[in-house]
């Protein structure tokens, strides 16, 4: 579940090569000659395919689904690649693992439960766990729910007591007892809240704690509070037969089919599976939140709260906010053993992009370029 990228961040500070991008910019510039009502931000489907196609390896059974939302609410889907499932073409209803984009659902859950008065952002996570569980603290400061959501808890990226029986599905046998044992033994190496450090463990712990407070499972909590209100019927952790029949098999960098990932204990860090159709519904709700406790929670999740060592990057409730070319892009990406995903939007312009692929080759750079063409694609 890779939650950060490097190429795209470096690209923000670079300038596109004029010759390389002249044709692309010329195509995009055509929109400015259209009547105002007909203008769109994103290029035509054919041009999107030209941008995406070099990133899809032929003959491997992999593909990319792109979902776009224009400022007027228009939604488009573009697919590139081979059929993901035998007998079923790759389309907007193909199911993918979305990895760490799940963290944004966890951040919104935290804000939504705070809206209801069920938790407080500054509440120690220990208050939501069984009394027998010891959680690390430092200098008298306990880890709060907000610390976990903003990746500033001081917890490491992964627990050190992971010993997977199957490295292809590394979280599958990491149980709650192992999580509690790690927390009891771990000594923080820096003060709580001192700095940003991406942690699958931290957000996974947050999702676990919120589910305990709600007296339900993480999946049931997400379904009741986010998925059902937004009409996301094809998003789940445990897939029924109908959803599994639409699941694209994941592939590693060598084009080999790899196992799906299961995260029974730290599901809030990256366990969700979804489709481009559902993810555009989620994106639309983030661009224009509903008038409800959920909508208010979505708004709160976008508020920048923690700085990072990159002056252009800040963190909200799991979401990342990138300042690039006088724009603010809100985003999160995801990755599991055989999948990569990216969701990014510009709230000021009311536009957004979702990209899902059943390969572990990243798609962040493509999504950012589509959203803000001055961010160049790296040479492949």
C-alpha cells in the first residue's frame, strides 16, 4: 500500500520539454476556442488513450480504467488494455483493489463519527481499545485519533512483528492479538505529533479502533456510513460471487498474476475493492459533499492539518494536499501486490480523476498530468 510517490512530486518542480509537450498543449488549447458552455478541462477520449497506452504492457492481461469528472458534473470512462477477466471486457464496472485510497474512507469515518459525537478528534486511541491494551506514549503525550489520521503518530510504517506465512498476501495472518502485542512492546522514537511519517499501521489501527467504538466491523461501518449513502454498491472488502466475477486479476511488474491481499486486522489502511463507477461517485461526493453529517465530515477531511518536509505537501484526515502551479490538488494513491490506484481532484475547478489498474506499475503521474497538464509525464 504505497501511499506516496516520488516521480510526480519531482515533476511538480520541473518544466515540460517544449517540443515533447507542444502537440499535447495544442490539443488542450483547442478548448479555449469553444463556446463557454462547451468547454471541458480533460482532453478527448482518444487523446487520453494516447497518453495512457504507453503505460500498459501488451500481452499481460492488464489494463487501466480512467474515470473523469468535469466541472459541469459530466462523467467519462476510458479503458486501455486487454480484457481483465476471461469473457468480460475491461470496463467501468471491473473490480480492482484500491489499496491505500481506503485510508481516505477511514479519515472521513473519523470526521463523521466526530460529527455525531461518537468520538473526539483529540481523543486518545487507547480510550477506544480494550482496557488490557497498552499503547505507546512519549513525554506524557498519548497518541490521538487525529495523530493517526494525519500520519503523525510516531508509529512506524509497518509493525515489526509481521511474519507472513505467505509473502504474496502479507497481511492475511496478522491478527488482532499480534497488533496489541506490538503496541504493548513498541517504544516511540520521536514525540507524538512531531512530524509526518506515513504509516499503514497507524491508519489501520485507527480503522480498528473506530470499528470497536461503533461495535461493528470496519467493513460494516464503512458500508453503513459511506458506501450506502453514496450508492457505492460495488465497493467491498469481502466480495460476493457477483463482485468476484468482475475482479481483475492483479499482476506484478513481470506481468505475472499474483494473489489478492487480505487485511483482516488493519483493514482501514487498504482493504477496500471497488470499481471506477463507484470511485467516481466517491469523487463526486468529495467535490460536492451532500448536505448531511457525511457531507460535513467530507469537508473536514480536506482541511490541511499537518505539514510535511515537502513545502508543497500538507495532510488532512488521510488526504494529501499538493500545491502545484497555483493549484491545490487533493489526492491519495494506493497499491497492493498486483494493483495501483490514484484519485485526485481540484476542488476550486470542480474536476477530478480516478485511475485503476491491475498492474503494480504506478499511475499517479498520469492522473496528475490529466488534472494539471503542466505536471509532465516522466519518460518511460
